[in-house]
């Protein structure tokens, strides 16, 4: 993807129809197997990050009805380990749609399917850029917000975007 090329401007009359947050909701569940783990029996952080990227991409594809590429991943903190034999549960949804990109939030949980205990292990925010058949950025549908939680995530995504753009501008100097 050529990042230097300008993306097309979308006027109000060209605006795509909106899509609700629940149209992008994605749930993924896998059993943590020994090949996914370190010698201590916990899932590898890289494997968790790989699954976060996949869950985020699926949510983006569902919202945009197109291919997309990962543009950035905000910090990833591992709060609790996930053991071999437990389930890794990923929940993703689009938090905000911009012109040609979306921010997706992904929450990760461990689940002991014998006891039913579930623990929050990781949260991440990813930015994806929708691309067309020529691998160029293209406009994404706006997000339709229905709940207070969706409106809060939308506002917070705008603040995170400002911080990401400011950090990017600082690094380019």
C-alpha cells in the first residue's frame, strides 16, 4: 500500500450508509494447546497478539465489507496468564470509523471450561485501513451508535487517535 498517495475525499452526498456496532462484533474461542505455550505452560504472548490481530481484522471486514490492513496496534498489556488447556476468548468490535480507517477494540479472556471461571487477560486497540481491489485506501461506512457504552468507546477512540497522530508527527520530525 502506498501511504504517500492521497485517499479520496468523501462528501456528504457520497456518504456510505451507516452500520451498527453489533454488525462488526466478533467472538473467537480456541483451546490453548501445548504448541501455543512456553515451557511454563502459558500461552505465548506472540500467539495472543496474532489472535488479537485476526479478531480485529474480522471485525473490520464485517464493518467495511472489504479487505483491510493493520495500520497500528496500541500497547498490549498481559494482565493474567492463560494456561494450556484453558480457553482463550477474544471479543472484538469497531469502536469508531474515520474516513478510511477504523479503530477496533479487542478484549481477551481466559476461561476454565470445567469451573466456568473467566479472567480478563488483555485489551488492545488496533487501527485498520480499508483497501480496495487496487490495495488503495477507500472510505468506510460511518458507525451507528445505539448504547451509552458504544458512545463512550467512540469518544475514547477519538482521544486515542489524537494521541496516535501526535506521536506519529513527533517521530517524523
